[in-house]
């Protein structure tokens, strides 16, 4: 208690000195049956506390908050200008190097076109038609594929990737094109709805959903190979996971320099 009261006196003295310009060190007497603390004792203790709890920079002797200066930032404008000129000249020379048509121009054109479309917020001229095709049409197609898969699987339907006693190997209809048509329909529905609502966040979440369903299908197929006889042969015969293999081959081989995905596990 004595220490607390003495500390309080120190702060009062400092406050009075800064506000009124004179030292404030009167005698105070406790009201809780404590002894009288003289101004001399309180000042002596206060000086000790001040040395203990305060810090001033040794260089200036002033409080640290009163001597702040911004660091000097030196910018060599001429050096930056010279570097930019060198980059520009090198780019012009690199652009002229090589034979036209054999440098992968199709990728650069596609890259530039997509950047312009992204910055402009749509595809010029045919943007409305594309939004309709990849919006309502994709949503409806996804619902149709998912419903067909559910009807085909009948009483073997389960939300879990583990096989159940009623699980059977299906190889007809939609299961003759892709191994996981329900996931295909779900992804198409979600992507179509994302495009319809013009929501970039929904598109990103649909891509995350694709990753989750891909991992789930891998886990599911490991169990199907062990539980269902003939699934390994079915997997080799129907190579498309979510999309028909013909579609992925067409997409990947549309660019001449891209190798075909034939023989590999698709999407």
C-alpha cells in the first residue's frame, strides 16, 4: 500500500510540473489508518521510480517521442530510367527473334485476348450468347446428367464414398461415358448457376468443389476396386472421370503442340 501511494504521488508530481510549471510535492495523509508519507520521502522514492520506469535516448537526453525523424530515401532516377530503356530495347529485339508462326503465337494471342476480356468484364460481341450457353444451358444439362445417374444407380445411392451391400457395377447409359456422372452433373449445375448469377466468388467455390470431388472420387475408386469385381476393367474401358475422354482429347489436342492425353486418366 505504501508503494502504491508513493507511486501515485510521483505521477501527480510529474503531472503538476508539466501542467502548472512548478513542483508539486505536498504532504498527504492516508485515510485508511496508514502513516503519513512526507513529501521528502515521497520525492526520494519518486526519483527512484522515475529512473526505474522512464527511459530517454542517451544521445539527446530528450524523451524518445519528441525527437523523431523520417529516414532518408535515396532514389537514383537516372539508374531506373536506364534500366527501363535497356528492358525496352531487349524486348524489341526478342520480339523480332525467331520465325513467325513457330514461336507459339497462338498462346500469346489467347493470353492477351483473355486478359482484355477479364479487364473488360466480358467477351466482345458474343458475350451474351456465351453467358446463356454456359449459364442456363449448362445448369439444365448438369441437372439432367445428375438425375440420369441417380435413376441408373437406384437403391445403391449413398452420399458416402464407401461401398454398401447394395452397390453394383453400372456400365450403361451415362456410366458408359464417365465413371462419376453424378459428380459431373453437380459440377455443371454449380458452374452454370455461378455464371447465371454473374458471381466470381461462386465460380471460385465451384473450382474448390471440383478439387473436393476429385479427391473423393479417388478415395471411392480405391474402395470400388477392392469391393466390386470388374471395376478395374471398367476403369480402363471408361477413362473419363468427370468428362468423356473424347472431349478432353479434343480440347487438349486443339493446340497442335499439346500432346494428347490418350492412355492417361482423364480429368
